C-alpha cells in the first residue's frame, strides 16, 4: 500500500495521522464564548425569573444543572488544551443530561437514590476540570 494511503477499512496507514475532527486553535477561548455566554444567560434568567421547582423535580433539576456545568467546563478545558470540537461539546451535553435523567428516573421507580451516582460523578469531573483550568493559568 502506498505511503499515506488508508487501507480498505478506512484506517490510516503508518504515514497518515487521523485527528477525528479535532482542531487546534491559537486564539484562546474564542470558540468557548458561546457555551460560557449560554451558561451565564441561563443563570441570570434563573435568578431574575425566580423559578420555583417542585420537590419531585428537584433531583432532575440538580442533575441537569451539574450536567450543563460539567459540559461547559469540559469545553473550556478542551479549548485550553487546543482540542475543542463543537460537535463533541453538543453531543456530550445532550448525552450527559439524558443519561443523568434516565438514571434518576430509574432510581425513582426503584426507590433508590441513583441520582447521587450522577451527582458524585459530575461533581468529581467539575472539580477535576476546574483544577486543570486553574493549572493552565498558573
């Protein structure tokens, strides 16, 4: 097979590098402004509109908020690492929220506090992302 050519399955040969849709940016946080702005607008709207969440839905709200925060901080960290991809951000945001809500729903049906699994996992990832972002700036 010629140098730099992919085999019939689509795998790169030894001379070819696959980047899986990632890119490198040199202008800092330019691509992450939209997720950060969305997070800020959502927090401000929540404070201004004085939204009341019922006790039955409070667990769902908690996992949704932590999933959103985890995704945004993950996007900031990925941008600082130079590998931010908008498709990965959007798919991760939606997938994290759906899995967390399904886990919470199953826990409600089984009378178990399975939402705590999502809260602990998102909490760990949030603290990890914040630490990595902090280290980047220090």
